[in-house]
């Protein structure tokens, strides 16, 4: 299994997927025109085969990039710390440095392997997407957050984004997935249903966590919170 291989079998995966893409390009440039000219009935099958290579490559790279990152300890650290300080912090949290180190190590490994630019961008991009998803997962596990705690979350994300953009100037990594979720932490409960409809990319658990966290902060009664949760469930159904 990939999990037992060094670097999640990254070198072997890159050779395999780049070879597959080269083969697909040869099929596209030579076999497909020939099929269209002499065997029109076979052309759609060849075209469909070639068109599947790109999405398959991205999916494989996604799995490898995510497999190389150990993000669960960071999610646990986010959930277990206090997010209800009375004063706004001026320093980012330690987990931000850990995340930057993860990406730095991955980028360094890819550079040492001489990975093609397209593969490099896909792998690093998928790693950053995984980080964003895990950050949301961590913040969704917070039981109580003051306005100062929310500000600390925003500071952490902005610091992380700045560090990643400095590390990867050619990619300008986006943290929009996390930033949109953090903005929702400031919404009054009555606006969460509309927000959930506009942001289907977040899981039911993540949206439910917003109801609980925002409900506590706004003094929403348990019955009112449950009504809102029921409305969310109906919306998802």
C-alpha cells in the first residue's frame, strides 16, 4: 500500500502519471485523428479515454499530497486550545509555523526530485487545499470563541497565507476556504441559513458547528438553536 512506501511512493507516482499523460498526448495527436479518419465509430472511445487522463492524474496527485501531510495533530491542537481570551493577541499561534514547515518540506522534496512544473503546482496546490480543509475542521470543533478568539483565528490564517505566498511566490496560494468560514463566525444566527445555502462546499457538521458556536455567542436559547439546526437539516434534505 502507498501508506507503507517512503514519501507515500511519490517518485514512483510521478513517473507513472507523467508517463500516462505522455501516452495520452500521443493518443490525442496521432491515434485520435487516425480513428476519426478511418474508424469513426472508435473515435469517441479514444477521445473519452484521453479526456479521463487529466482528472485521474489530479485525483492521484491529490491522494499522494494529502497522504504526505500529517495534519491531525494540528487539528487536535486547534480544538483543544482556548479561543476565549479577553484580549486580542498580536502573535500567531504555534500551529501556523508547523503548517508552513509542512509545505516547505513538501516543496523541497518536489524540487529535489525535479518534478515537472505542472505536477509540482498540482501537488503543492492539493496540499494547501488539504490544509485549508483541516483548518476548517479544527475551527468547527471549537466549543466557545470570544470575539478576541475569532480575531486570533483570522490573524493565524492571514499569517499563514502571507508565509505561504512568500514561500511560493509563483503560486499565490489562496486561503479563501478558511476565510469564508471564519467570516461566518461573525454572522448573527438568523443569517446562517442563507449563508449555508450560498456555501454548499462546507459539510453538514461544519455548518452545524456554526449554529452552536454563534448561538452561544449571541445568547440563543437551546430551543432556538434546535429550530435552526432543524431548518439546516431540511435545507440539506
